[in-house]
C-alpha cells in the first residue's frame, strides 16, 4: 500500500468516545489496557478483537454495532 492511500476506518471508536464525552485514558483504565493500545484502535492502526469490541460497548453502554463502520456494500444496499 502506498503512503498516500487512504486506509478505511474499520471502527468508530474515536467518534464514539467523543460522542460519549469520554477520553482514551478513561477507556484504557476501564479495560485495563494502555493508552497506547486505545490510541492505536482510535487511529485504526490496529483493531480490537470481537471480544474487546463487546467489552468496549459494555463499558460505554452502547450497542456493539455502533462501534463498527458499515462496509461499502452495506452503504450501497441502503
């Protein structure tokens, strides 16, 4: 992949944290993870596992589906 290619954001964690008024530090404390790990998830450099997404949704009191960006196919079906 070339450096100028846009990487598709797979998760919406950064957006959801802002919507909930929570910080990555707060989430790291809740999950027992480092802020670096949460930062990498928020930047979509790495992705949390399904189990981790479920735990994130639990602590944020949201539906896990709101943490995942729909695929392009799902956009086209709507």
